[in-house]
């Protein structure tokens, strides 16, 4: 009898461990939204490759149809990405000599025909499993010449995938590509006609969509299963590109957005919890956080340097930066932090900021705001994608496909670089022990 009990105990123990391992494997295999499962671009997978190029550690590639700056996501055995396919190019109009007509032509919408679609690939082979057309027709807004009509990254819960195409609607599909619901938040002009870029956020069966523009900005929450509007709040904002985050901290759960002000909302009701006004910059990068603080800032430009502020959990009301005497909820502020378009990374108590161009990396003590170093990792072109952490290394890629590698820690140490012959604006995704890179020409699966 004693032996039977011991065997029974062993069997139960093995079963528990097996379930834990399988659960962990599933979690590690998913990269279900922009910047990963925890909005931080950090992966704990230890078997990811450290070296790659066009002939090294490439497991598969898939030709990319259309134009797309959105990042890929991974859910289970599937890779998802959105893309805008040019179906028909409109004939070029002759240049008018009439100033009034020139102004009218400048402000007119494109007459090209685009197909906006969601694509699904097999994670093992890269073969396309399906693609669905969400919208086909002339664009409803203009875009920057270097941008696309699919800048927003989809999000998935493993049962559905949601995709937002800026002013072209929100769509929900099941994992086989069947449409569950769609919503149209409306059409509004964007700054300089440059288009949109903020990705949708999924939390607690609610899909949040930030629709900041030049005419009627708002934040809307949809029931993720039905598409029914749960709440909507107006925002005194112009066009922004930063993706909101859900901040689960020691005090409560908050939905934090960036703009001319950082604003925190109750994700259940849309109630404004706190706000902090910025002096300069543009909302492009997204916040990072831990349980105690959230690090918020605007991206700098040619004539200004992006600031960073550390806000404590439990904040309320109108906050002021630390350099303006601050208040109890702003731990520190740095107006010269140098935040650019890539989102910062927070890892082991250190905050890393990668510059827009030039390959510079800055490291800060996240608790005090002290800058520990600012060094150049290597020659780099413009960086748009978010940097990431793997195996105690900081990686960041420029648009020409060069990925710089830096050792994490308080002392700077460059470890080398890897190169792919493509153009990259999308942030990397992680699928188990593999990377998924999305370029202009191809999607790449990189693994040992």
C-alpha cells in the first residue's frame, strides 16, 4: 500500500510538472501583440540564435506581398501580419498651372485601389495558410510617401485575431480567417496627411483603439467578442502614433496613452486617473513599466531631445515634471534623455534608449534616472523598430537590416552585429526558439 501511494504521488507530481512545462512552452511560443506579451520586448528563451545573415540560421522565408510597416505576431503555430496590396495604380494627373487647382490636387485623396488584408502563415514552414481581404478600394485618408496603409500591428488571444487599419476599420477574425465582427471608428485627417500608426490593445475581453487625429480624437473600447462599443472618451489631442499600454501595478490596473499629455485611464470605464503634460516632442514611442513605475516620454526630432519621466504607481490628478518641483508621484524627469522613435527597454532595473540614427545607446538607472552611459554601438542607419532583450543582450535593428548587439549591464560593451539584406521598420517577434523578422521583401524565420 505504501509503495502504491508513493507511485501515485510520483504520477501526480510528474503530471503537474508536465502541465507546467507545456504551459510555459505555450507562453514562450506566443508573441501575440506589438512589443510582445508584456509590452516590453523581453524574451526569456535561452535557445534563440545570436548570429544570423542571409545564409546563416535562416529556417524559412516567405515573400511579402504588398506594403506594410506593421509588426508580425505569433499565436500558437501561426504567424499573422497585415499588408496593403496595390491592386490598381491610378493614372498620373497632369500638373495644372492654376494655383487653385494645384492646391485642390495637393489635398485630394489618392485614387489608387488598395486591398488591405490579414495573412496567416504556418510557423513551421512559412507556408501561407490563408489570407482575408478586410477592405478593398481607394484609401480613405492620405499617407506619408514613405509610409503604408498597414502600420498597426494585429493582436490575438489564441482564439481570435484583431486587426486595425487606421481609418479603414477594425476587424475581428477567428483563427481560420472567418470574420466575427467589424467596426468603423470613422475617417479623420491626420497631421500633414501622414497617416496613422497606433496599434490596438487587448485586455480583459476588451479591445482598445486610439484614434488621435487633427479633427476629432478619441479612445474607444469595444467588447472583444462582439464588437459592441463599451465606452468612448474624447481626447484634447492631435495626431499621435504611440501604442497605449495596460499597466498592472501595485496600486491598480491602468490604460496609459501618450500625446501632448500622458494620460492614464481606468480600463473598465474610461475614467481619467492622471495626466502629465509634455513640453516638446511627438508621441511615437510607447511606454515601458514595472510594478512600481511607468516610464513615459515623447520622441525627439531634429531640434529637440525626447524627454523621459518616471511616474509612480497610485498617481492621481495633474502631475508635474520633477524639474518643475514635481510632486510625490513623479520619481524623476530627464529632458535630455534622447528618446527617439524606437520604444525604450526596461531590464533588471536599467532603462535603455536607442537613438533614431547613429547607433547610440543610452543606459539609465531606472530608480534614480542617473545616466550610466551614452555610447555608440556601431554604425547604424535610421532605427524605427523597437529594441529587444534576449540572453542578457540588447539588440536593435536599423532600417537597412543591420542588428547591433550590446551586453546588458551598467558598463557598455558592444558585441558585434548581424545583417539581413532587406529593409526593416517592423519590430521582431519571437516564436519559441526562433525569431520572426518582417522586411519589405520577405518574412524571415531565424533559428539555430
